[in-house]
C-alpha cells in the first residue's frame, strides 16, 4: 500500500509472550518495542496488528487505504449517509527535495490563534483554520478562515521562503489593504456535482456533469477546443510558431 515499512503481528497467544506471536519482522524488534506495540494497541489473542514505518504522511495514507480495504472485505462498512467535517489541518508540509516548507492549503490560510507563535518556532506543529466537508469518503467542499493581520501574513511569507521584497512585489496590494483593517473572513467552495455523483451512485463525477471534459481538457459534446481564426489571434496579439521538424 505504499509504505516502505508496512508490517503486521499476528497474536496467536498473548499469554505466551513473544513465542505466541507470528511475524517476519519480530526478529528486528526488541522485547520492549514488541511489548509497547501490544500495550498501545490493546491487542488480544486472535488479533492481527498492522503498523507502518515511514514518513507520517505515507504511513497515514497507506494504513488508511488498508483500513478501508479490510472494512469492505469483512463487510464492516456501515451503509447510509455519513457526513463529517475535517478540521485542524497542518499549516505547512516539508519537502525533502527542496528542503523547504510549503503551504498545505494556500499561503493566505489563517493559523489557529494559539499556534501563531509556532510559525517561527515550530512550523511543523502549527495547525490551520482550514476545513473540509466530507461525505462517505468524498470531499464535497473545502475552505478556510483567511489571514486578516499584516504581521501574521508576513510571518507566513517568511516561513515559506518569500523575502520581504518579493512579497511586496507580488502581494503588496494585500499587505497594504490589511494595514487599513480587515475583519476576520472565510468561505467554503461547495461541489454540488460531487453530491449529485454520490446520490446517483455514479462512479465518476463526469457522469453527472452536463458538459464533461476529458483528461486532456477536451469536450466531446462541443468539440472544444476548436481552431482559432487568424483574426482572433491578431486581435489578441498572439502569433503562432511552427516547430521545425527534424530532417530524416
């Protein structure tokens, strides 16, 4: 399921200790680690304990996919409408390739009031005021409370590696507006087409869209995109260049 260290421990006989366990990974785990796993999972005889070892994001996605598959295989999934809100998303995610933080949602999402000091001290633990509405595992809508204070917005830019000069050049209008006072504000983008997909039992969102696009952004109903006339190109000051073909 994607995790480099996805493993299991089968508890044949809890009272027998290590001898009552079955797993190819046991030879790599000392007794205190095995005991800690069994205690934290409250394992009992007959249980099968799955766990993973990797970055938190990879382990979470892998074990989450495994949990869903096992639920369906064992017919443990409750049927019906189960809406929920997902809140307290992390503000940032670390990219190992570029060795820098990136905004998990977008750089204008407000942090929790209690986590503002973490922007400079420990950004990995900073949580945002973002939220998603989810129904039966499908995201119906998402949004966030936006930053409405200049100093907080500047801290976020600094955290993302955007220097003051670049921030002023790209977002000066926003920083200037926030200085004059801005009330707390937020919003939610709601996808009615996703709700219609669930209500009709469709397998794809394209099944409930009036003019669905293909993965290449083409519309089979209207034959879009269509050729552009020379007059339209001239009006927009656009000139087409032919790519030279290689000689055979």
